[in-house]
């Protein structure tokens, strides 16, 4: 089924079902011997982020179990992060407009850095995480009973929207790379939550989720370029100038999208979502 609430499905059952489905998908992707390890890591990290977003959505009703789940999914994703980040900076380089010679030299340097972590080491890391995923599924039995209403998710929705709005304001004022990265993390939380609500009013929520996806990509590209800058250091100048120019473009794009996505005050946005939910469940 979809990564979304369904109309005739009680909220607690939907949340448990989505968790089980994402865990099963992550396990399958991690153990897919036919796929390159880079793809397995990339796909599994997506599932981990989606699963952690569900955990964050029901933060309040989970009580003490939230800290356990949030930490586990965070740490599991971090264990796979280095393999994906090595690929991401190469992709970031390829998107820049540079003289071919500069691209070739830099790519060779990045590939050497990526290859310093052996495939055997990455495979061992993937196998370790895959073996632990079954335990994550078993922990679902320890979850408390969640409300069968909008109240199950109201605090999580409010938090991710509010935190994203605040992070946007901080990033635009401070203009620090770390603040843009923090905003990106909050945008991704909110994007996943919008996807979970996609059926409450598809014509509205799918467009909204699409705008969040675009915003997340812009901020993700911005972060990848910052990582690339840290790797190459102070040279070559043409590369640094290209990074600067592209980041300015991405910041402008993010500001435009963010102003739309976070146009409403949190209380107003949340009341609108509650109304959508109640109307959807009543039909």
C-alpha cells in the first residue's frame, strides 16, 4: 500500500502498517544481491528517513518509546551515510558548469576519496544494519496504543511545520551553510508528513508535497556543494567560483519556495489540515 493514511483505516493501524511496510522494503533493498551496493545504500537510507518521519509524527503519543525509536533510526541512517555522501559530491560536481579539465581533475580526486572505503567494508556495514532491522520491527509490539483520530499526529505535524518555518528564517538571516543544512532536515520531515496526508485532499496535498520535494532538492544540492567545497579546500579558483554562483541560485530558489510553503502561521496551517482530515474521514 501507499506511504499514506487511507480513509477507512484506523490511524493506529495505518501507522503500524506503514512502519512494517517501510521496514520490509528497507530489508529487501539492503539484501538485494543483484543491485550495486551504492544503490542499496541510497534506497535503504530513503526508507530509514521515511520511517523516522513516521516516528516523529507520533512523537507525543509514543511517550518514552519515541527516544528509543528516533535514536535507532537516526544512528542506522548515519552508519550508511558516508557511502552515499561520497557519491553525492560527485553528482554535485557534475551539475556545475566548469572547464572539462577542471571537472576531470576534481572527479579523479573525489573518486579516489570514495574508493578509499573498500566495497568489502561497505558490504559489511550494510549486512550489519540489515541484520538489525528485524529488531526494529519487533519493537513495534512495545508501542503504546495510539489515538484513532487527528490527535495521534497533531503534535508531530505542528512541530515539523513550526521548526521548518523557524529554520527558514534563521537560514535566510544568517546565511550560514549549517543553517541551510538544518533547514533542509526540517523540510524533509515536513515533506514526508505531507506525503502521509496525500489522500486527505489529493488535488491540494500532492501539489504541496511536490513543492516541498523541490525545496528539499534545492537545499540538498546546496549542502552537497558545501561538502564539495570542504573537500577541495582553496583550489581551484574556478571550481570555488562555480560553487559560489550555484549556491546563490539555490538560495534564491529555496527562498521562493519556502515563502510559499511556510506562508501560513503554524496554528492556521494546522487548523486547515485538521479540517481536511475531518472532512475526508466523514465522507
